[in-house]
C-alpha cells in the first residue's frame, strides 16, 4: 500500500507513533483523536495514503463507503446513542490540517468543545 514516510498518519499506521486504536483491518484504522472536540471523537483513516478528497477517484468509492459504514458502528460500540457528526475536512480552506484523508466521527453529550 502507498504511504508517505513524512505523514503522521502513515507513521501511526506503521506503528511508529502510538495511538489508542478502536478498529483496524487490512484497509482502515480508527483511533481516538488526541485533541477531541467531543466526548467521543475518533478518526477513521485509510491505510492507503490519499492526501485529501481531491485525490479520490471512482476506484476509491468502496473505501469511502466502508469508512462511512464504520462510523455508526464505532459510535454505537463507544456508547454514543443520541446522534453523532462525521466530518472530512478538505484542503486549506476546508480546515484540513493533516494531509492524509481522514473522517472525524464525533458524538456524546453536548456541549462539545467545538462544533
């Protein structure tokens, strides 16, 4: 699988940087955000290095679908029962800070730190 040796998420996937994992398979990794905005805040990332949504092609549709289906499963498993938010920031004006495609899944009782 493609990776970027300078990407923090690629380093997490490789085990070079620790994370609090909640899910892992051959294509995806999900872990708790180190700066959570909500009581439950996980990041779902593909193991394939894709810098942002701008780089997606039709071939990536199953991967993005798998990420979208995983989010509610993880929220249920983590005790979120009253709704949650998913966000994919894209590019500088979209608020993307780490250039490795990732989906935020956030939930839990309000008020949240942000959002």
